[in-house]
């Protein structure tokens, strides 16, 4: 079924990126609608916490799921063998995972504005990850920042041992000693 395919057509690939962007916009609108002005500090802290949480999730998923558990390891291996191919998690799978593992629990356990803020931070982080990973593999680096990220990610793809699992940040690799040498 094409809807659950890991290799995307160009249209489906960009639709996936657009879906992340629309999700971020939708959550931002909901947050604006449901957040009283007096909650600005706590909402801002939760938004930032969600973005930091995303970087940890990105690292853990990449290291322990995509490089450790079958069938995910096999699927992710396709990306390593063909890094220019338009391979990513199907949008439907990502959306259901985000909704069931992030958004609903956050709204269940936290007051609505804080749950929305934490969820928005995580989703915004995932969106930045998607854009960054796309840029790393498909754009010519014009900025020193992108060149550093590309070099880091190339180490991940071409090292003799698994290293450099963070895409948007190197911090967790440094903390957990998986940055390589």
C-alpha cells in the first residue's frame, strides 16, 4: 500500500514536510486560542521543554530503534544504502505516533495550555529535524552551520561503528559518548 510506503514520491515527500508544518501551525493556533495571557511564562517553558525533549527523542529513536530493533533497523538501512532517496516514515504512521504517544498523553496529564505547548515543542522539533535532515542530504551547504551538520551526519553514515545519532544537535551524542572521534 503506497500510503504506508517508506520510499516516497517527490509529491508525497513534500506533502509529508507540509503536513508537519501544518501540524505545527494548527497546534500554535490551538495554543493561542486556549492559553490565557497570565500563563505566558509556563507555556513558554513547556514549549521550550518540548523542543528539548524532541532532541532527546530524536537521539533515542535513531540510536536504539532505527539502529537496534528489527524491522526498523532494516527499513532505516535503506536510507543508509541510498541516502539521496526520498525515504522516511510514512506520514500516517508519524501522525498516529505523535497523536497517540505525545499529544493525547500531554492533554490527559497536563492542563490544556501546557499540554498543547509541550506537544507543540515536540512537533516543532520534529519539523525542524525533517527540514534539517532534508537539507543535509539534498542541499548544497552554503552556511558553515549546515556544512558542520552535513559533516557530522556523513560521519554517521560512513563510520565503521555506529556514531553521531543526533541530526539537529550533537549534545546527546556528546553526553552519551556516541559522537565518535
